């Protein structure tokens, strides 16, 4: 075991898979000599060279289009979108090509590729460097969506994503990159896609979260525990395919469910969780399925006070827990 930051675990995951499988390549803006804007690919070019660590033009549609073609021809590309906010020029390639390829060919062709993208706010990124984009893509069958919360999961889930024979959108909350550290095994391991985990057991109320919000939910749960409110925290890890069994088992045990997510509340991923719980665990509920999320404003402000107003926090989640617990 070694203690790693979140970004170090991601870098190690890519390097290990590139050593294991020569068909794995990395491409994106400044991923080569520069090592990426967050240094996620730092050192990969020096080890693997120009043919496997490829700097691309500043054209997201080309990055994804090239990756789809490479995946159809025997490679396993890891495409980096520098910020999730910039993924939309490639939306057609992801949704209409990568996600639908297996279906349109009746299983005759697969697109084994990973799209890595830093997402989320709280880092003074303002309008174009703070967005949460998961809801756009979890709506689309054919592409998996993964959001890890710990270094251990970041490396293990990334390795599973690279080995998967279908496209995977791998979203990394940029605020976690260097703020979270954790133990990561030295040897080979993977974390299966599609399996949630209970981070904190409890009996009074379930908090469902992913990414950075897992850490905020855990801190909030500790705060309200002193008040006698025993919360269970479920880390989804994979948003699609969703681990319904773990989610529903938790809610059926506690009888109450709060979903915490950073994206705009209306139409966000938390709405799907709320619908599933309402449809499949209604008889177990002792209160309304609740959501706490970002406000419905077009984008996150740069101003610190307004950014904090937009962002969730452990304090805001704790208040939402108290309100639901008192219902």
C-alpha cells in the first residue's frame, strides 16, 4: 500500500494499463510533453513516446472522433477532454457514434474507449471551468458513466473502464485532485463498474452522493450524528449502470432518502435517483424523497461569495438532513 493523491492514482492507473496492454493510447490537448493541464498525464510521454501519448489540436470533436475510429480498429484510447465544460462540441460523436455503435451494428462492432474529463466547481473556475455534465450523458444508453470519490476507486475504476469493451465517460471532480489522499495498493487491482458502496452505515436516513459530494455527505453525517441522527452514506461510484440493489436496500432499511449532487437541481441526475426510489421503495418511505443540489442558474459565478452560494457544503447537506429527519 502507498498513500496517493487522487490525481496520482489516476496517473498510475493509466500508466499501469499502458504497460499491460500496448493497445492503450492517450490523446488530448497538451497531454504529451506538458503532461496535461492538471498533470494527469505527466511522465507518460517520456515513457511511451509520441505514438502512444498524442497531443491533439484544440478540437474536442476531433479528439473523440479520432478515438472512436481508433477504438473500432483495435486500439483502446483514453481521450482527455481538458475540462468537462468543453465536451459539448464532441456531443454528437459521443452520443450518436460511440454510444450507439454496438446497437447499430447488432453487436458486430464495439468502441472500447474512455473519455476522461475534470468536472465540478469550488475552484474559482467560473462559467466555463465549473460545470457538472453527468446528467446529459447518463440519459444515453450505450455509454457508461463513472465518478470516483477516492484515490483507491479512481485507480481501480479507471483500470476497469479501460478494459471495458464499451465507451466509458470517466468524470473526475477537479477539487479532489490534490485535496484527497488515500491508500492505493501497489499491485494490480480493479474496482468493478456498476457497484455502489456504503461509505457509512446508519439506520435513520440515507444520503446518496457521488464524487466530491461523498466527502461532504460524510462530514455532514458526522455533524448530525452528535444530534442523534444516524445517517447512512451511499457512494454510487458508477452512475450508469446504476447499482439499484445497494441503493434500494439502504433506503428500505432507513425509510428516508436525500440525494446530494452539485449540478443544477432541475433535471439533474438526482431526479432519476428520486424517481427510482419513489417507484421501487415507496412502501418503505417515512418521508419525501428529497434532493439538495445546485441552484437553477445558468452557470457558477466567479465571485467567491456567489460561488459559495452556488456550491453545496457539509453545512448545507447537514441542514437538509435535519429537515428530512424531522419530517
